[in-house]
C-alpha cells in the first residue's frame, strides 16, 4: 500500500518534547493541580488510566523474582554486547541512507541479510508489503514473543525520530532471546516484525488487519528513543482528513462578483477550527496545513485543499472531533457558496498505545538497577502528544512500548534529534534499553504466572478503553 508522494507524516512523535528540568517542574505543578480538580464525567481522570491490578494479578506479580536471574541476564548481556559493534554499523548505515515510508528497500535488505546470517528464518516482503519482513527462531513449545523494528525516516529531515536505533533495538532483542532459547533456559518462539512506514502510520496497521500479531505472538514489545525515559510513555490516537473546496474562478479585480472564492471557504474553516479549540478538551489536538491556496493573486481561486490531523488520548474519542471538524467544513461551504469534499484516511484510526503494567514494571526495574530514573506514571501520562501505529497492535495483544533517553534535550522530529540519533552514547543507551526489553520478554517465556498477570492487565485495560465515549 504505497502512499502518494505528497502524503505527509501522520504518526510517530511529531510533537513530543524533552523533559528539561523546568518542564518537569511545570509538569509536576500541572499534575498536582489536576489531582485536585474533578474530572469531567465524560472523560476519564488520568489516575483511572494507570495500571490497576486486581487481587489475582497482584499475587501473581509478587511471585516474580524482580531482582532478575543473573545467569539469564548474563546470557542476554553477552549475546547483545557480542553484536554491538555490528549493530552500530547497521545503525549508521540506516542513518546515512535514510529512506521514507514504503520505500525502505535498502534497510529491508540490510536487516534481512543480517538476521539470516544470525540463524533466523526470514520472510522477505512479508504480508504484501515490499519492505516488510519477519524473522523467526523457535526452540520447543512455549510462549511466542514479538518485537518490532522500524526504519523509515522523515522527508526533509532524515532519521529525526531515531528509527535507525529502533531498527537495531529489535535486532538486539531477538538475538538476546535467541541466545536464551539456545541455552535451554527457556523454550518458545521469538519473532521480529520489520514494520515499514511508521511515519505514515501504515505498516503495523496493515499487519494487524492481516492478523500478523494476533495469530503469531502472545505479547509484543518495542522501544523508542527520546529525550527522556518513560516505561509507560503516553502515545495518543490520531486520524487525518483531506479537505477540498470547489468554487468558480473569475478576474479578482475586473469581475470578482462573478467568482465563488474557494480560498474564502478555507479561511473560514481555519478560523472556525481556531474558535472551536476553546471548546475542546485540553488533551485534544487539531492541526494542519493548506496544501493548495490558489494559483495567482489576480484570479479568484476556484479550488483549495488542506490536510488536517486530529488527536485524542483514546481512539474512541476521535469520532467526537471528526463530527466537529465536519460541521466546520459544511459551515464554510454554506457561507461561501462552495462545494466541499472531505476524505478521512481509508486505513482508519491510529489508536492510542495501551501499555501493559506488568511488563512495564519489569522493564523499569531492570533499567533502575542500571542507574536510570523515571518520571512518575502521572507525569508520564501528562506529557503525551505523539502517536504511533503500534497503538493498533496494543489493542490486539499485550504490548509494551517504552521511551528511552539518548542523552539529548532535543525533541523528536527536529534536526537536532537527527544528530543525536547517530552518536555513540545514543547507541549505548539503545543497547542498555534493548537488554531491559529482552529480560522482560524472557520473563514471559519462563513464568506462566507472570504471563497470566500480563494477560489479566491487558484484558482489564482493553475493557476500560472500550468504555470510552464515542461521539
């Protein structure tokens, strides 16, 4: 499913920001204020979205050896450190040779060749996408672990979201799990999904639609670099719409009364959205661009177009914003006499990420033992703003998508983050986070009680999200 050349990125972390100390302080103040204010009845309080364990889940989690099995951790660490230099070479290659969504042919070949050389069974061009792939290794019966690698970049910027690092984090994780499976310390299966076009919010949604995750894995995990650490990073839902107005051209000076101004309709929409924002929830987002505003200043424009994103914390809330936007479109057409057409994205909504509590806890515990500090869950919930197609995965199988810091204050989707994504320290940060994610996954293979806790938390979280208001 190839996007058109003018398809702008609609996913990933376009407006995530760094956790500078002043921002952290401001976040804490805002969180404290939010705790003291009653939440609207139609919108869940932030605390309701934090993982809530029922009694059986809590007891199951208490059985875990949260200090970790040193022998397992040594196997994982040795396996990942043993390929660290190779992964660094691949990361720099993908950074230097950035490709945009559904065009990642070089990345596809580099990653699949490497995985095949490491003993994985590789399927190239998987699930009907030319730049998707899977790589599998199994050793005996047991749970099935899925990881995701991303590798597309942003036009005009490059690897401004660090997908070169996400690519090698997936490689590191499956290599670490494979080493444990080979050692006989666990049994089961590990699969790496090569997921193209995350910046276009396509790859994982196609995989979900084709049941790639639902039929093949019991849990799914992946990492994302940022300016901070967050084991439960908040990633929200997004949808997009293309808008067109059709009017009538005429000479803008000699006979303007003969025209029907499509640009007036677009300006009306812009103003309507600006006024609408004061009636939106503080967590709602509407933003966009005019893609065609006319061709000449002395001609009444007979055609204009725009491209808008709408975001909500929960995907079930998207319908409320869609309705408001459509009313703005219709009002502008009525006011100006134009015809109007709008088209919501055919592939559907990119959902918010449902983070799995038990998996987040194991990942956090490992990282804290290695000196990493995390904001509180409430602070993490208050700082969301980016979106990812991994959200659609998280509604199908228990999932974890932590953010990890790469020693930068730069926000994702900036030229400064492009530079940060190729540094040696960012590579070391990726290796550490990959070990933490791998240890989390191996616990799933080794402890049935832990998996049942994961499953219970997933089912409770999905029920909670499906209770969201759809308008």
